[in-house]
């Protein structure tokens, strides 16, 4: 099995995996302060994700899986560690100390997020919920990309099987349908990295399986790198690689 | 761009911010209504003030100046001048038929020339009318009915010429007084007057009943204080004058204190007419055979004088700069005139040449200050709208925390998220201010019917013509003021949205996503 490359005890292995790793995190720390009590959540996470791979992150509730995913997605910044430096590298670019605008651009262009609770904007229709991500990405240049983006959104809606619900509001959709909209939204900007935080956690088993199949087929078709946080062993079983978070670190297999 | 899409959606789906828009509507409408009405009030004040004094006045008070007819002829040749008229300004005392005495401003005028520089003829109140004035629903206006002993046509004509037929049937010079001077007329809500009975207090404590209509049978004793040729006051001169008509300029101050008399009468009573007079001249040497005992006394030929020449511009000189241009033209004409009559008339640097606005600076600036004061007060009230928007947006940002997190997750910058709320505030401002402008325009355009309805339905008469002396409330909205109010409304809504926008911008994306 190839789930233990993060060990610095084997420099040769490290070098070997580093060559095809597109996302590498090293020595990540995150501590939350609850009043005066400090809650250390991540205590030196090392992990590398191969390009085009499907990595599943498992761990007990509260073990810091979401926290790690947010760090990898550029939504949060790691703490400065007591020893050494922490680093998040995506395709050779360092994100740990990057400027806000670099992180904004990274989120808009490179990553797509899928959340457990869908997080659709309630005032917007299905199509608009997908297109809003494209609007965010292009900013004032959006009108020039409007046609292409609309066509891409139509295709995505088609692909996730919601062509007949384009004008509906999220409140009028089932949980599975909402998650399919969220998946379409995460793909509209053609990201290279798909981050999903318990994408099936809020769905019944059968719907969850459909969603998982959909994600897998999309990954294959688009050659996406995919990191999925999950509780579900069956999801983990489909992954190329499974990482377990224990005590704020990646557990050795 | 997502900001516009979300703003559009929020605008139609959220109730609270629409309440903020209502606050903006009310505030902008309120400010614009007050501003328009007060400004209209000022405009009316200035134009009704000009109805009695013309646009520019050349004035040398008390002593007056000679050769005025020549000055008037010169002025009439000036293209900027439409007409000029000689006038004498003085103060006097009148005794009314009920025994009341009043100090008044006395103006000696020639009816026709005075009517050319002012709107004098239009101000003559007693005249034939065929239709009742707008608010006179019960046809109470006496001018609608015939008058015994004379006719309204004759009263109007008497007013124009400042004459009245005496008992002997002879036409005599007569006075036209401000309609509020005698206090024998009662102003009605509709803006017309009804003569009322006056009572004369008797020494025994009883009252005698004075029933007369001034322009038909009223006589007034007018006393003036003339100056002798060396400028010293001499004994008062009194003369009984019939009343020809009464004028209503629309400004209470004028209508209650000004009386007009024929120019010759004023010149005569004030010793300003052309005459041969004996004057004391300490420097004069005794000339053989002039027949005076005192060597300082001599007989001189004095020309007629007036204190003022009123000028009317050939265009409408409502704007200050136009009036100043006319004033400059008048000054040039006067300069040449004074050059020709050196030593006889006041030189150009002594004489007063003033526009109407300069003459009435205090009154106009009082109204202007009042307008500013009211506007400041209402703008302070409008701050409430700013805080309302701030509060509503603050809670909306809280409600939309998760959406903000989602937008950040798909790549929105914190400035972009702030922009969403600023553009939302802008949209509320534009919608609110536009509707506010429409509301203000509707109110101002219909302010008189609305006011009347208030009066009828609830007995509220806010604009009492007996206080404001304008029959109708000004009902024009000036476009430039509307634009200023619009911009201010949009700006203040945007400012109200700034603080909540900053809150949204400072929100941590992960915390926003985890928000429950
Ligand atoms: N803002 C915060 N302040 C304090 N503690 C926090 C904060 N955010 C997260 N935590 C804590 O950090 C720990 C890790 O949270 P995280 O959401 O990453 O866990 P998780 O592994 O995703 O759990 P789950 O499987 O239940 O989603 C939790 O114990 C949580 O209470
Ligand atoms: Mg989690």
C-alpha cells in the first residue's frame, strides 16, 4: 500500500512521491482558542496528494478533518508552528504565507468545494447558483465569458441530471438534487482540485452512492485531483489512498 | 458582477431593506418638499417685492435731485432699460375716518409711468371681476357684485390715475393706499377682501359706527414734513385726500404701511416742486434793487426734484447677475447725466443705485437663512434613515453569514463581498430616492389641493394666507434641487451600508461557513 510516504524517515520515498504530488502539506498546525483554553486540533500534519488521485481523509468526529480541508483549500491559514515551518504547496506554489489575493485566485481557479450541507444561495435559481461561481471568478470581465459559462453550466446541469429544474430555487429541491447542484457549481470554473467535505454525509445510502458515483465519473473524465473527507468506510474503499487523522496527525498505517 | 445579481435578487425577496427604502423615500421627499416650498416662497417674496419698486432704483433720499426728467429720458434710450419713473419717498402721518392715526411710508408717483416700471396696475385690488377667485366658493367677494354710488370700472380707473371725483363733481388728486393700511378690510381665506365696519371710540365711552367704503367715500388727512431749501425741517403740511383705490402687492409689510399719492401733490407738500423761492444765502452780496431788507435773502428759481427714479429692465431680471448688469447700465447713464449737471445733481459716487435685492437684503437673507435652518433640521432627521439602513443591513449581514462564507469559498475577495453590500445600499438608495422624488413632486404639484383638503377634512390650515400673505403655496420643484436631493439620498444610503459592508468583509470565511 502506498499510504505512508509522509514519513521523513525515508528520504528516498519522499523524493519519489514529491515528483508526482500536486498538493503537499507539511507540518501543519492549527489551534483554536476557546476563551483561555487552547484546543490544539492539528499538530503537525504531513500529507501529499498525487495528481489525479483520489484521497479519502478519515477520522473521528472533531479530529480536524474539515479544518485540514479548509487549509488545503486556501480558506484558512495554518498557525506558525513552534518548530520548523509549515507549508502548503500546490503545484509548486506556496500557499501558507501567500497574499490574500493569491488565495482568492487559488480558490476561484484551482479548487472546487463541495460541502456536507450543500451551501447553495437560497435566493438564486439552480442555474444562477452554478453561474455565481463563474461570476466571482471573472469579476468585471464576466460579460465577456458569459456565453461560454452559460453553455458550460447548461452542460453541467445536464450532466448531473437537473435539466428540468434549472429555474428552481434550492428550497424546491431534494437533498440529493441540491448536492448535485453544488457539484455542478464546484466544477464550473474547471478546477484541478476538488475538495469535498462529507459530500454524502447528509444523504441516505442510495442517494449517497449515486453522488459518489457521479464524483468518481467526473474525476475520471476531467482528471481531477480529489480529496474527500468522509466517515463512510465504503467511500474510503473506493479511494486510491486513505489517510486517517488521529491526535492531530496523520496516523501511520 | 455577482454583486449585481444578488442585489437584484435581494431587492425583490427581502422585506426589511424595503423598509429602509421607505425611510429613504420619506426623507428625500420631505427634504425636497420643504426646500421647494421655501424656495418658492422666497421667489414669490422677491417677485412680489419687485411689483412695487421695479428692478433698480436711483435714490437721493430726503433732499432729492433735479433734472430728473432728463435722466429718465436718457435712461429710456438705454437698451437694457424698458422704463423709468420719477418717485418721491417720504414718511408721513395719516388720520383715518375712525380717528386712528398711523405712520406710513408715502410714495409720490405718476400713475402711468409708475405702472410701466412696476406691476402697479395689477395690484389695484378694487376692480371689476367676472369670475370669483379660486377659493371663493360662496361668491362672497364684493367685487362680484355691483357697488352703489359708483362702478368698479370707475374705481379701477381712479386707482390708475390717482384721482377721485369730489362732492362738487370735480376730479381731484387722490391717494391709493395699501389694502391693510386702514384695517377696514378683512382678508378672507381665499385671498380677497371684504370691507368691514369700523368703530370710533368716543370720549363718553361709547362707540360711533363708521360705515364707509374707502375707495368710494373715504378721506384721509395726510401730514408730511417738508424741508426748506437748506435742508432744515419746517412745519408739517397737512392735506385732506380722498382715497381712490387700494393696492395689494402680496407682501404684508408693503400692504400695511405704504400709501401712494400723485407726484405733484408730494412735490407740492414737500416743497420739491418747481417754484421761485426766497432763500437765505449767507454768502450773497446785496444786489441793487432786488427789494429785500436782509442782504442774505434772495429769490431763486428752483427746479422740481424727486428722491428716486425707479428703473425697469427690458428683460426679466430675476437673477442677481442680470439685476447687477442692469444696475451697471443705469450707473453709466447716471454718470453722463451727472457730468452734464455738475454742481446741480449729486455726483455718481454719492448717489445710491441699488437693485431690488440690495434694497431688501435683510428680508431676503432672513428667508434664506430660515430655509437653510429648516434644511439642516430635516437633514438631521434624515440621519435616522442612515442609521436605519445601517441597522437593517447589519442584521442582514448576520442573516447572510453563510452565504458570505460560500462566496468566499468559491473565490470572492473580502473587498468583493463588501462591494455586494455597498451595491445593495446603493440600490436601496437609488430606488428610495427615485420614489422619494416622485412622491415629492406629486406632493408639491398638488400642494394646494392637498392643503385645502386638509383644511376641509380636518380643519388644519397650515398655510394661513392671513399670516403668510400669499394666497397659494408655491408648487414648483426645481430640477437642480431634485438632483441634489437624489444624490444626497443615494449617498447617505450607501454610507449607511458601509459599516455592515466592512463587517462582511472582515468575516473569516471558515467561521462564516460554520455559522449556524
Ligand atoms: N472556531 C472554532 N473555535 C474553537 N474551536 C473550533 C473552531 N472550529 C473548530 N473547532 C474545533 O476544532 C475541532 C476540529 O473541528 P473539525 O470541524 O475540523 O472536525 P471534523 O473532523 O471535521 O469533525 P466532524 O467529523 O464532526 O465534521 C473540533 O473539536 C471543533 O470543536
Ligand atoms: Mg467536519
